C-alpha cells in the first residue's frame, strides 16, 4: 500500500472483507456487532495506523476543533508569548490554533476576523488593534453564535469572557517607583485613548502623581500613533520641547524601545538625563544597556486562561448566563534605566 495514502475505513473493510458500515460501527464502539469482529477491526485499524478524518468528524458534530487567534503582530513578544500559552492549553484539549494578525489596523482586523469565521473556527480569541474604536464586528460574530474571548486590549461592554492584568496597579507601581527615585517631571507615553488599557494605565499614572502631590501636566501625556516614524517624532518633540521630562513611563513595549533609540540619537544618557520605565514583556529588557525597568505580565498564563475560557464555552454549547473577567497581577522589574540620578538633591520632591 502507498505509504502516503491516508488509510480510510474502506481500506479496513477491504482487508477484512466486511462492509464499510460494519467497520464504521466497530470504530464507534457499537455493540450491535460480534465482539470478535469488533476486536479484529480495531486491531487492523491499529496495524494500518488508521486516523479518523477530522473534516468528516467536524461535519458530524459540527465542530472543527480549531480556534482562531487574532493579535496585533506575532513579532511582538507579548503576543507570541501569549500565543504559546493559548496553543499549550488548546493542544492538550485536542484543539488546533489558527493565527491571524491585524498589524494594528482596524480594517485588517475586520477582514481577517471574517476570514477566520469563514474557516469555520469554533471560537475566537482576540486582542484589539490600536485603531479599533468599537466592537461591532465582534458583536456580529457573537450574534452568529461564534464564541469570542478577549485579552489585554478588551472592549469593556462586549458580552464576552475577558483576561486582563491589573493595568492600573501596574502603572501606579512603575510611576511611584520613578517618584521615589527622585523624579518629578514624569511624562506618560501611551497609545489610542479609545482603548481600555490606555485608560487604565493612564489612571494608574495619574493616581501615583496625585498620591505624591505632583500635578498632572497635559503636555506630559502623549498619545502616539503606531507608525514608527510618528512615534519617533513624538518622542523627539517631547525631549527637545519646552516641557522636557526627567523621566518617562511608557505604556507599551514598542514605545519603550523607541524612547531608548531616540535618546541615543540625541546623546541623552539613561537614566542621568532621562529615566525610563515601561510596560514590557520583552526578555531582552534585562540585557539592554542600560537594562530596562518594566512592568512584567504573566503572558503564558494569560494565554492559558483565554484558551480555557473559550474551550469551556465551546464544549458547553450554551451561551453563558454571565461572563467572567480574569484579572491577573503584574510584577515591577526594577533595573538600571529608572534608578536615581547621580547626586540627586535630597529635597528634589519638595521643589
């Protein structure tokens, strides 16, 4: 027999000179055929390395055992690490994962979600693009009976399970750390104001400033476009402008890297000229020079929770009576980029 030939129940039937229906019933565990016949069929199926056709099975139970995952960019370490958690759990549960990217574009997100749905995925896990301002396209999927689970960048009002971290606390801790190191002109670089994570991380930043009696300046809150050129321009304008900060707290990994790049171009020393801390899950953060202080997130665990919530909903086959939001803790990894300036005046915070 051709080794590349996929073994079918017809091959087993021909080998044993029995009907296809008899083989099918035996493989399903039916008891309406003789025990000896059933055991013989199972033995031959094992010898021929027979595997059920997943497409045929999906037609039978109306499930493909495939889930779709939509992220901004696979190259983003946060996304890739979360995908690893999703795949780990999904594979253990017998599901495969189909991955798509939005590249931070709303229209690409909508198009690729429709593509995933057309592939008959059993459900979708998504983190929104920077351009996404509403979730009508996701509500449409839910209305069609496709379960949706959101993580990280979520839409608060969408009826779905969600997995997030305590963004407010993470931002508060990072900002408080900068303040305690003696910095008081702390800028916050962030992304689209329409995203829930932007709002939560901004709140944490503002709450920390307020707790230490530092006024919030609108000039120090910059909402950046995800275009690399625009990001660099925003950072450069901030550092060369009249409201130059002595520290920066960035809300996403890419902004932290852009800050370091622009500071190097401007011959600014970190942290002596400008300190920096950010939300980042990049494993190289600790190996940069200087090493980058960052708010670390349990990305693998986030992925596992998202997959568990989705697969549970798929297997239940019923619309949940209420939806779960799993909120995980962050961890502040303090490194060189945010340490106190040399010879920082003791009364710096009282100026």
